[in-house]
């Protein structure tokens, strides 16, 4: 996956590394990496997620930890 920030700021945690992204910046998330997204600002975060590969479904997601009660 590639995440591109369109508006706002994002903190992306990728395999334990924290990356701050602003408008027009992006991050690559390789297959199998543990990742998390956070909006540290007051402006709503808008991003584009680009998935590549032969399978683009969402049913293969494994939630490691979910502080929002979805798992």
C-alpha cells in the first residue's frame, strides 16, 4: 500500500518506526508490515490509499491491537 496525505498531517507507525507526514507526502507500507495511522492535528486528515498487487480485498487484515474496540 501507498498512503498519500491530501490534507492535514498524519503520524504513520510502520513496524515500530513513527513517520510524520504533511500534505503531498507519502509512505510505502510493504506487505506484512505492522502499521497504524494517527491524526495528531485539529484539521481533518484526508489521505489516499493506493493498493497494488493481485489481491485487493480487505478480508486478510489481522488486527494486532485495537484501542477502538473493533476487534
